[in-house]
C-alpha cells in the first residue's frame, strides 16, 4: 500500500496510518482536513499519495435520488458503484468486486463486457468512500460488477473496513451466482455476521444453464446445499435474487417449481423487475404479482424489490457500456 510505504519511509509512528484511515472513513475530501496530522506530512501526502485509487469519470443522479458513479482504475479499467435511497431512510451501496465479469450471465450488462481484473480492497473501499464524502451510508451489497466469490479475499478485507464508514457487518451482503469454491470458503471461514445472497433467476438446471453458464459447472443442487449449510451454521436466512424476465422465467409453473425448490426456513426471495439491457424484456407488473402470489401461498417469504435508477442506466455495467 503506497500510503503505508510513504509513512514507513518517513519513520512515522505506527498509529499514523490509522489516523489517516479514520479521517477518510469519516468522509473528509482530502489530507488538508486531517487536523491531527502534521502539516508538513499532509503536504507531502497530498503530492505523493493519491487520495483515492479511483478516478471519477462520470456520475448521474436519478429522479428517485439514486446516484451512480463510473470510475477508472489507475490502469484504466471501468468500475461502477451505486448509492440507493429508500423511503425508510436506508442509504444502501451496491459495490463492484471486479472490473467486468468472466461469468457471462446473459441478462447482465456486465457479463457482456470484457473482463478486466479483480479489484483490490482499496479500490472496493474507495467506491464506498466516494459516496461517504457526500452523506452517511448504512447498508452495502456486493452485487455490482463482477462475481465476489472469485475475489473473496479482497471482498472480505473491504467488508471488514465498512463498519468504520457506518455499515455494520449485519447490514453487509455478499452476493454470488453460485461460484462454489468461493461459496464454500465463505461458509467455512467467515466468522463475521455478513449476509449471503444467491443470484438464482431460474428454478431448473436447464433454464438456469441457459441464462447463467456457471450453472453447467456448479448445478443448483450443489449450490443450494451450500446455502443450506450456511443457514445451519449461522442461523441466518439466505436472500435469493430472482430477476423477472418476460416470458422466460416468470410463468405460473416456474413459480410453483421455485416454491418447491426452496425451503422457506432458509431462503427469502427478492423478485427484481428487470432493468433492460437489450437482450430480454422485463416481466409485466401483472406477471410479477401473479408469480409472487404463488410464492405467498406456498409460504415462501418473498418481496418485490423497488426499481431504482432506471433513468440513469443503473443496472450493472450499463454506464460503463455507454462510455466505451
């Protein structure tokens, strides 16, 4: 880490890096605001250590208050992050773990991009810090660009820094499409009460493999078994993300299959109106309501997620695709 190297070269006290981080986590906009750090050191850091690992390229604000930022890394890879406001007062971040994604889910704009690389813990945290400089934040989901379980070490290191920004572990969620090696590690190794979400999107292996090629490698039964093991060990429900694709995965019999597939003690379903990226159409409100009604009658917990930021291309990868 460049900051730590510079501090070591100057033989600064061991606590100095912690002071810098505490100020950054509080939302200051630069070294000049860190009043308990010597002025000479602040000046040197200003010139030698960039305050962020990311450069803001573009930012947009939706009518509903959703803010989306497109950044570039030092080696020009695109990274997106979103801040969503909710009526109950929540301010939730959607963070990226990779630039692009190698898993090519067919409904996802990020999956249509070229994969760049894994992000470092600093690059992940700097997404959150960008929004923290403007306002307080209290929830985070690793559900932006990339598959978090392919970059689990960096994701966990970043997640462990989020409480300093105001986001507790219980209000942090890591999502996966079902990358089993990372998911097993998450279940076995993570002691903090970080939540788990599964991007499911289909109730059968046949359809899911069409939508999400990863399913051919790690089929539903194996992925769901790992989620059930997480529940058994942690006693925390797993959120299931199910994007509603018109005429693809939203039929009555598919809702019945989903209700039969998922244990209502273990899983809670979030039905997501599709933010179109060009390949599919979203389900109608009527179809979504009918689908949810089947889940309700099966007593499988289900909610319909509010659509946020549609007027600013807030789906993963859309802003980066527009800037190419």
